[in-house]
C-alpha cells in the first residue's frame, strides 16, 4: 500500500468498479458486502460503476442492502436500482455508431460486442467458435453467461445505431490493438478506453464513468470532491482522477496506480473494504 498524498476528503459517495475491484474470486465477499452496507447505513451513497451491461451484473450486487445506483456500460447509463429505472443516458450518437460500423467492417474487426438495451450481443459464428474451441485471450465462460449471439453483428450495429451504449472490440494480437487504438484516439465523436489487455471499448464522445458520476453527484446533491472512486483498469482512470479521493487496487495496472491518491489491497484481499474502513468509517 502506498499513499501518493494526504487527503482529508469527507467521503459522501463511494464509486466502485466491479471486475478486479469489488469482485473477488467468488464474487463479493461477505466482509466487503457488510462493510459497504455499514457505509450505506451511515448515509454514504455506494454506487457501482462498471463497464458491464446492466443485465450482466452479478447477483451479488442485489445482496447489498440499500444499494441504489448502478452506472453501467462505462457511463452510458445510470440506473436507479430499486425500480431498475434508467435516470441518465449518454450513449454513442447514431452518426458515430454508423461510422464505427464502416470502420469495423473495413478492418474486419472480430470479435466485437455491441451493447444496447442493457444487453451485450456477439456474432453467432464467433460465439459458436468460442463455445466449441475456447480462447487463449477471451473468457469463453463469461461470454456464454453474459452475451447474446445474433446473426450479422455489423448489420445489427447499423440497425440499432440510435441506441448503442458501447462497442467492445477484442484483439488477439496486441500490435493489432495498438494500431487500432491509435486510430480510435484520432476520432472526435467517440471515446476509447480499455478494461483488459486484449480489448478496446468504444463509447460516446463524452461517455465515461467520471461523466456519469458527475451527473449522479448533481442528482443526489453532493460535490465531486466528496467522492471516493476505486478501480483497477484504464477505464477507471477518469473517475479516479476526478474524485476527491482516487483509490487504485493493489492488483491495478501501473498506470492506474500512478494517478491514484491511495493504493489499497488487492481485490482478492478485500481491498475495497480496507479503503472504506480507512477513509469512511
């Protein structure tokens, strides 16, 4: 654990990434869940901020008593959990989605996943191959549980261009990812980020977890300086930097640790609970 600087932030909202952060090997541990419930009982807003679609949320989330808000698809939606009602949306524009379809098809990008309507879709041919043969760079079991196979992913993207939350592109070769990443960073009408080494995640021009947290702060009436944000991957960096207290997990990528105010224990050591106990309780 290392602290970059001393902060005396009064935490009123805790924003938590899921994979590699709040989730351990077997989901959310009882200790972490109980710690978050204790914070909620103290009047602290606990918010999930994930790159997952809403329907891919683990059941553990619903076991956290008092949890009210979920930010999904890297900030494309904020959902009020008790009613499963979307209260904020910031998706890819229809024009940008149509342009991305042309770029992806021209470069024969596969596998790609299209997030829309709270679900993630993947081309049925890619899905079948993954189920039959597995993958050395994709989690076939996770895809089986959370993705819906459809015919013609490029056409599906075009048909749903007005409601695209996110586009997730997988790369087996890191040099291919690096080349495509450079191209995406030149686009002004989308954002590009990543949650693991073999993917690029495309969102709207201003879509990010940080943007959604800022909107939620307006909704609940607190300032961003009173936010503690915890994460482990590049798609968490914007919210970690924007928060009054940015926390990187012990297992986080080095670039994430470098911009954090505090580095906690790993996700397998209840690092979220450790940070909450240290700064909130």
